[in-house]
């Protein structure tokens, strides 16, 4: 090989790839790594010779989205052109990335867009509202980054609603007024109509719509604006599961609900099909395609599988009992006389077509048949004269639409005598098909900013103003059209300005003549998610009731029962606090089973206990799954008991739930704690409180990670000797410190001990990492128990808080002495100011060493929180690696009205970290941890301990 060739290969830039499908990688340390379709990855040059012929089937890559380095099959990768990779990297939605990569013309257009060009920003996606902006910057935001962002300056009505003045983290990337700048990925931008070139007849030659684009029913990528090319908009929009649709067959209209939408399996074609659950028995499809189940159909007579192009969304006006129960042929609408659109008379309208520049296409007379919906009363058979301007000098404020009228608008007569050939207000009176009669509910969705259409063929636009105009008794809407219209204005009517928009785009029509923009799916009506839990919607997710008492499973049986998707407790409507708590308490441990059999009093307590035992715990242990409708029933009982409606729909903390559950069941408290000489107090959960003042470097609450007493373990990332102090602690040290500094003692050994970790709220953590001690020794925290002297092992009679923090005698450990040792220790001049306190000793004569058994408790579950979401880790067997991870909302099917999919998976790697010694844990580099270990050690919220022997007595 020549030197030049070798040099060229060494300097070759690594290629960027995109995952073309979901992919799983097995890692010996992290377990299963799930890689999703649309994630980007970068080729690793030193990763095993992916370009060599002998090993060309696999390639080492670094996943940009999560930083993991994995070895993947080349067949699941699609190469990304180097000039487009930076544009795709900051796009957060993986599906949008895939769509953008399939349309490289769009990316190339943005990559070549000159600074200063006009762009549009997607402002409100629920209403597809666009904001005007000017491109001021394009490139990475930070040094070393390859992600390309677009810096835009907001214009028009959006000015002042931005987030910066062109400054990003102290670097001035461009200059604009305050609160006018935004940094956005390419998916949040659209090109205005004028910058795409071509008139309405040139859409087939537009760069965004080439002849190579397949018309297979796939939705256009969402960076296209509302005024996108007609060829693209003609592509059928994909439908959501649960959406109401209709289609025509045998000259009849049939209606139903979408159960499936997507390409058919095992077919080379990517055409999209729709599976519909029909309202009437006129179908012949059972929900299967070539042996593969696509959806659930109750009976073949109620199923239909159709191409997406033959199905259309059902509008709200069509959802009447008559339309659903009585299919009828499509009506053939007669041509009705036209009506005039509300426009101010202008002597220049008749001359405008001749004066229009050739480079600004307008809708000419042949297209003005779309201005059929006039502002004349619908019952009138003869058009009235043009409206005269009212004597006003100031603009009127926008008014809210009135309530829905009781009578429907009547269609005008179809007599040819009413068809006048003269023009009115700039519109030619040409006949066109009428709009189907529709009852518009103004107060429900029509407002400023609503996307609407008027007339047929439709004109599309956005409502910019709603109010009254003199001479018109009904509310009037001022619309900014997507396309220019020769007879439109700039937002003025009869010399009075009501809103601002570009010339030839302002149109005024009666509000009742506006319809929802049919190019976009109708938003789903809000559903009561609390009531939905008990509806038929959860029928496919239901779980059974189990009357027989079912003991918990452990070991391999636990993995077989729980592991997988749709396992554990299904989450719904902010229920993760309850799901994680119940799974931790009952899935693999019986120490809380006494709650299921405790004698109860009132009826609501019996109902709650029966629900907990037969609908949640027993089914969970037998089948490994509980539906969200069961936990919702428990949440309703808690709501009724506490009069707190938040239990059914709001975020709560585990301690709120457990305290209220124990009170609802009328059970005895778990803990009895005494403070000094006061009477014992009872509680269900104990909150750990570290010292209020900053601990010294020698304290176990702040560990010097720079100390390396032993070489680090290879599988565990430990910090370097140069690292700074970090806040780490173990649960054992936190419990002892909390009891010592508060002067507390347990009056009796608890069977279960729920401990809340020290943190302020859901976000601020007081420690970088907390090690849940596998075994908790509470012997020295018990009141009136035999305790050993820290020096001679005799019966301890004194303890000293000041000695606990003394750096000269093993700081961070309990110090208790017999009378002799107490005198000797405090004779030292450094300890003469200490104030030891006498401890309670059981009655009797005690001499010599004490060899009593230690009171130990075992860790069996940990509940963690991250960004207001609770998950749990559960010990399911005696081996150190027997740990399960549970997430009640690990995945989701459907949109807002969809379903959460719970998941349980094994995480044996957790056991290696929990087995660390105190020194090894002190040197642990918390920043290098990865899920799920990071969530366990850095996000612990509540640790559950139990004493199996004492639990039997409960």
C-alpha cells in the first residue's frame, strides 16, 4: 500500500448510520440494550474491523442518543449522508428522523437556506399554528458538537415570545431583540409558500415533492407547512387507533372505529391498511392477516380491512344516531345559487387581474367558485345589496362567539331565477356545489387561532379575529388565508382594520360558515380517565380475581411469573407511586401479608382489604399481572376515606399512600419510637434525617473519594485519586446518625421497617449516592436491650453523642461504654466536655461479656424516583443477583387515550453494587453509573426492610 493511500484511509471520517429497525444487544454488564428505530450511531474505527471482508457482517458503533458502544448487524443500519447527519441529530422524535431521512430534498433545502431567509416555526402543534421568523444562525451550539440547530428571530405576532436574544450559554451566536430568538431543530421549521417556488399548477415540480416520492399512504413529515404542496396533501393521513371513520361500499356509507392502521406483515409493499370495527354487521374480516393477528374483532361480521385511501375520518357533525344506525347512499347534492362573500366594495377589484405581477400567482376568476359561503342570510332567495360601511373611526374589540343557535341554517331555494351573473364585492357569482348542512358548535372549538376552511372547494386559513361588523347581525370571523386571493384584503374591512396579514390574504365570513380544517385529524374529545378505567376500553387488559390465598413466589419461579412486558401492575393516570409501592410490598415478600387478614371494622375497611387481597395481591402472585382498573378502585376508596380527590388522578408520594392505606385498614402502626424520657410514639414510616450541619470530611456522610485503600474492582467504576469529595452514605450509617442526633430509640424490634431517604421534594437530593445496606443492624437502636460496650464487650450502660463524631475513635460508629470504660474514655482532656447519657438496661444482674444475638433486618425492596416517576427494585431470592426491576409505565400503546404497558425485568448487575464494602462504595464514581444501577443508588426514595422471624407473629 502506498503512503498516500494509507494516509487517506487514516484520515477518513467515520460514517454515520441510522437504525432502520428496532434491535437488541446483549451486554455482559448492562444486560439487554434496546436500540430503537431512528436512533443515530457513529462508526467506531477501532471497534473490531467492521470494514474487513472477513468480519463485514457486524460493525462497532457508538449510539449518539445514549452514548453506548455496541456491536450491531450491518443489515439493521442505514447510512446517513455526511451533510445531513448534523441536521438529524437534534431531532428528538425518532419517527420524524426516519421520515426526514426518507426525504433528503427537505434537509438539503434547509442546509442550503441562506441566512436572512424567511421561515415558519411550528408554534402550536395541536392547532398546527405557524409563526413567522427569519433565519439568523445555522450550526452547532457548542464547540465539539455536530448537532446542527437553526437560530431564528421571531417576527409578527410571535415577536417577544422567544427565549433569548441570540445568546446560548454565554456565546452570542446572533443578535436580535430580547425574547425574540429561538434555537430549534429542523423538524420545528417549515418553509413559507413563497420560498418554495411555483404556482398552484407547479406543485408536481416542487423540490419537496419529486416524482420519486412514493404515494403509499404514509403521512408527510410534519415539517411541511399547512400550505404544503397539494400533491403531498393528497396523500391519505394515517389514522389513530380508536378514531371514528367512515367509508363507502355498495353505494352506502358505513362507519366504525379504527382498530389497526399500518402496513400489512410479510408484504414487500409499504401500503397502509386500516382495520375497522364496524357499527353494523356488514363486514367479513376477523382481525387476522395470513395467520398474523392485527387487532381484536368481536365477530367477522363487524370487521373490515381496507386501504387507507378508501377510509376517511368521521367529522363530528356526522356522529348522529341516524348516521350510525342507518347506512344510506351518498347524497348527490344539487347545485344551489351562489352567495356573496363579505368583502368591501373596491373600484380596483375589476382591474386587479391585469395588474397582478406574473411572479405572484393569485386565484383568478375560474377559482373564485370557492367563495360560495356569503354573509347573506341563508333563508333569503335573492342576494342583498353590498353592505355599506358603518360610521366608525376606531377598531372594535374582538368578541366571543355566541351560544349555538337552536335552529339549523336553512338552505336557500334552488330556483335558477336567483342565479345572478353580476359580481358583488370582487367575487364572481359562479355556481358551485353547496356545503353539506352542518351544525357548528361555535363555543366549543372556534376561536382566534383555529384552523378552518370555508366554501367548497375549500379555502384554508387561520382565524385571526372574531367580532361584530355593522350591518351583520351574526358574529364575523376574519381569516388569514393560506393562499392569496385576488379579492381578499390585508385584514381591513371598509377601511377599518381588524387584524393584520399580508395583502390578498384577509377574508371576512360569517362565523357559522367556518368548518374545521379537514386536512388535519379532528382532536379527540377529552375523556374522563378515572371513569375510563372501568370501561370496556380496558377489557383486553383486565386481570382476574383470585379468592384463594396465594403465597409470594421466589427464586426462578419469580422470574418465570413476573419477567416480561404486561407484567407487574399496570400504571394509569399518575399511579406509579401506588404501583411501585404495592409491587415492592407484596410481589416476593410476605412480611406485609398481615395487612390482608387484619380484623377490620367499618364496611369501607373490609372492602379495601378484600380488594387488596383478592383483586391485587393474589392475582399478582398467581398470574404476575394486575390491571389498572383494580388499583383505580383502591384509589377511589382512598379518595372517599380522605376526601382528597387527588388520589385518583394526581401525583402522590409513596408515604402518603401507605399512611392512608394503613389508616383505611385500621391496622396497628409498625414502629414505636421513644424520644428521651417521653412516652413512645407510633408511626408507619420513618424519615431519615442526617445532621443539619455539614459533616466533617471524616464523617461517613461525606466520603473522601480521593482515598484509595485498595485497588478498584474492575467491573465497578471507582473514582480516581484526584477526584473531589462527594456526598455518599449507606442506609446503616444514615439510620444510626438520625437516631443518635435525634435522641431516639425503638421501644420494640419492628417486623417491617420502611425508611424514607433524606431528600427535599422530588428533585433535590441530599446525597449523590446512597447504598441500601443489604442487612440493617438495629440492636443498638433498641430501648432496654442488652448492648455491648464498644471497648470490653461488657454490658453497656452509657452512650455518648460527642464520641460518635470524634475523629480519634472511629467516627461514624455508635459509642457505648460500661461504667469503667466510660470513665476512662472521658478522662482524656479532649473528651472532658462530653456529656454521655445513661442507657436503659433490662432488669437483673449483668456481669462479664455479653454475647447476645444481634437484631438484624434484611433489605427486600427499594422504591426509586426520577423526574416524578416511581419504579421499584425487588429482591426475589437468596442469591446476591436475585433482583427484579419494575416499571408500571415502561411502554405505551396508543396516544392520550391509550394504555400503559408495565414491565418487569431481571437486573442481576444490581447485586454486585449492593455487595460493595463501605470503603469501595466511598470510592464509587456516581457520575459513571448507568441504568438500572444508577437509578437504584442515585435515586433511592424508600427502602423496605423486614425481619422474617418477627413477621410471623404479625
